[in-house]
């Protein structure tokens, strides 16, 4: 009779980790959800009430010249004619939110529609409709959700509800994932979420932007990995790459987790093909949007062409990386404090996140797949464009905030939280006054 083979210790440990992750997700969901929603409500009250008071009370002046000169608009804010005409739902209609609302209202133009709009007479302000071909720079999933609700609701109310719902769901998912990865530090999960929500550029979670949706979907991918639900990994990853082009790169931490788990299996066991099949679905969102571009304007990468024309940079990854990292750091003191393209603030955020990612990699207790995702989110903007909006892009890098919350110096994350909140109020004032934030 053949001797019974015993499972290898590392395989047993992997199984225990997986079952522990599943147990956490089942056992603490309700309690963590209540805490997460409480934090979300507190931040939203500060944002909504504070923003409205700033605008209605005249505490922050509406910068009409900046509004008209530097941004495209679906329609014009009534504050242009009368600063006292403050509409609550318009306060969150900031910057690129105009493009997402325009897509939700009238979709993307055909080639003929784009040519006709381009040849139309110039107006007295920059219009999303007159330069409608630029809509292709923005991926569609967020706008599709808004459009679905806008069938029965006013457009901005639909956007407000989508933004609020996705951000709230993301907060719950963030706490669940933290506790799944760090069950012995569950008590720090509210701090991790507070750091994430109070990061100054987290103000974009309250605007008509896809930041909350992007965060939610990336968290769902990792929750799928932790619970062994590869269908969730694939579907959430597909949707993520349909939300923003950099979403497709979540395939890298997923592939790492797949390789690691495969290496830990017993040599005599054959792994299922399902994880690979579901992982292969992740780029499908990007492929779907490319197919849509081909059908509408005859160019599958038209979105890429528009993005580079808009950014006024070349498709030179190494050159962009050199300019953003080496030249901007060496020329730091010649930069503006905060401006559209390259500023001191963006350089400080870039260097700070780089240092934290290095520390995450050196910490053997911190999950490698989370560090890989943080590194991807950091690197992709630096190789593809200038530093414009870099600080905003870092708002969705939740692994960095997890790492900060687990600092051995317990006072450090609290001090960071206080600094974040002060910066959040400053960013909120910039949004309300329609000054450049990110």
C-alpha cells in the first residue's frame, strides 16, 4: 500500500491564509461596514457643508477668469453672472468632471460629428461640445453609470449619486481588505481608511470623477484574490480597465499572486485553469474601448492619440521619466508651488510616495502584491506624461495609506492625518473657487 503523502508546510500555510481571509470577509463585514460608512459620512459632511458655506458665504471667491480660460464646460456656472447663485450640485462639477458629464449626456462623437464640431465657429468659452473629439481621452465606465441613472434623474443628481455610492462602497471594501491582510491589526483599519479619505486630493472622491469607482474596483480585485474568487478578480479587473487606461496594469499584481500561489502548491497537484482564464479577462475592458474607438472614428487607439495631443508631450517613456524625476527634482526651487503641469507640490508627493513604496518593498511583512500595485500607480503617470495631476492620481494608491497606518511609531500616522485634513480643506477651497487643484 502506497504511503500517504503529507501536504508541504508552505501549502498548509497558504491554505490557512486563504481560509483566514475568507473568515475575515464573512465575519466582520457588518461591523466594519458601519465604521466605514460613519467615516465616509463625516468626511462628506465636512465636504458638502463646508463647500457650500465657503461658496454661499463668500468665504472663497469664484475665480471667473480661471474658470473661463483654463477649463472646458458643458454649460456655464450661474456664478459667472451672480456670485451668490450657488447651486449645490454644481459645486462638484469641477474641471474634467465636465467631460464625464458631457459623455453621459451625449456619448462620444462619430468621426463626422467631430469634424463638424471642429469646423464650427469659435464661441466665447472653451466647450466640451465644440471640441467633442477630446471626449475620447476619457474612458467610459463612470459616464455609463451616470447615463444609466440620468434616464430617470437630472444629470448632475445622477452623477452625485454615482459618486457617493461608489466612494461609500470603496470605503467599506478598503476596511475589509485591510483586515483581511492584517487580521492582527484590525483595530488600525479605521485609521487606514481615515488616512485614505483625508488625503488632500481625496477631495476628488466627492467630485464627478471616476476616482471612487477606480478605487472600488481595484479593491474588489484584491478582495477576490484574498477570498479565492477568481470570477470577482476577472470581472472587477475588466471594469477597472474600462474606467481608466492604467487600470489594465492591475494584471501585474494579480499575475504575481497567481505565480506565488502556483509555486506554493504541492508538485503532485494540478492547478485549475480558471484563475488564468479570469485573469485574461482583465485587459478586456481596454480592448472593448479600443474596439469602440475603431467603430466610431476608424482608429482603435484614437483615445491614446487624443491624450498625447492634449498633454502636449511625446510618447517617450524614458524621456518622460527622466524629465519628471531627475529634471524636476534638480530644478525644484525654480518651480511654482502648485500649477497645472509641474510644481513643487507634485514633486514632493512624487518623492514621498517613492520613499514609502521602497519602504513597503523592504518590509517583508507587507504583501508584495500591494507594493507592486502602489509602484505601478506611481510609475505609469511618470512614464506617460508630465506631472500634471500626479498628486490626484496618488489618491487611489490605497496600499500606501495601509502602510502608513501600520507605522510602529503610533503618533506618526496621527500627525500625518492632521496634516492631511488641513490640506484637504485647502484643496476643497480650491475646488469651490475653481482654482487648479489637480
